[in-house]
């Protein structure tokens, strides 16, 4: 993660807090900005989130994996809701899944702040372009692009 990514993500978080009128704690603001900055250059795979969390719980995986799932739920709920709900899921389900993932990761403050962080992200208004699948594409390879501000494409 570079300082440029962190600065762009923090700007997005601050814009979202102003637009949503939700004041995040310093810890939640940092968590949200650093999570966004991390996923600027890391792919998000919002498919099979429920199954992935169940696998993490069953094999008692490290807490980092649960946190990653919580982060992916948060960003997916905010920016890729259409993809999550395409086959009948609901944002409420995936938000609860993200909260549970953070709880499992030992991050209760982040779990309780999930709804506020989601509101901030949804109000931040980045440009999101999901590219539809072609007939020969693998569903796991579906890509989405998130533009953070003017001219910044990640």
C-alpha cells in the first residue's frame, strides 16, 4: 500500500462522512481508509462469501482470514451490491456476514461499526464500473473497477 493510495482512500472516507453525516471514530476511520487503500491494488472476490466464512470457521483458520472476509464484505456491500444480490442474496445478509467475520477476527469495535462504515462508503460516491461477463468468461474472473475521485482508476 502506498501513501498515494492511503491519501486517496482517506479523502474518500472523509467525503463519505461529510455526505452521510456519520462521524466515525478515529479507529474506524483509519480501519476504513487502510482497508480501501489495501484493496485498490488487490482483487476482491465477492463470490461465495458465505461459504468462505463457514470454511474459515470450520477449519479454525487464522484471524487474518476472518478479517479479510469482513473487509471484502464491507467493500462488496458498498460498491458491488448488484453483484452480491444478483442471485437472490441481500445486503443485510452480507453485512451480517461481515460483522460476524470481524467478531471472529477479534475486532468487536469494527464489527459494531460495520453499519456506520457501510453508510460512509455508500455516501462517498466513487464511480464503480462492473464489466458484464462474456459467454466465454469464468464467473470467478469477473472484474469490477473502482474509481476513487477524478482520474484515479484502481
